[in-house]
C-alpha cells in the first residue's frame, strides 16, 4: 500500500454511518489545514456487504479510494462491489394475452 494510505476500522457501523464518519473526518482535516492545504480522499467498504475476507475488504476500500481520487480528490466514495456481485432479481413471466376477438 502507498505510504500515505491508512485504514480506519469502525466495528458495528453500516455503510451509511461509515461514509458519514469518513466524510466528517475529511471535512475536519480540510478545515484545520494550513499552507500547504491538506485534504484526504476516502474509500469506504463494509463487511460482509462488499467482501467476506480481509484481503477482499481492503481491495474494495482501495478501489473506492481510487474512485475518489479519479473524481477530483478531497471526497469519499463507497465501494460498489455489492452491486456487481448481487444477482439480478428474477422477473415473473408475463401472462398470455387474451385470444383475439373474431
């Protein structure tokens, strides 16, 4: 991992709470920053929603982090791994149309 990267472990928090906490950290760091201005980009991933192993969880957070950096930095992105792995819902078949009137 890069030298300027770190992880924050937040047991018992869901993705909404986690994102809010990381965004609050981001804003506080920006607010106290002097010259040169310091900002952070964050990547949020949650267990077991985004990954079920430590390595996959770190990878999911890293992917979200780099999404923040590609998006212009000084922002927080949430992992979308759960969207990629979730099965699509099965749709019920449409009923047969009524017979045509003669």
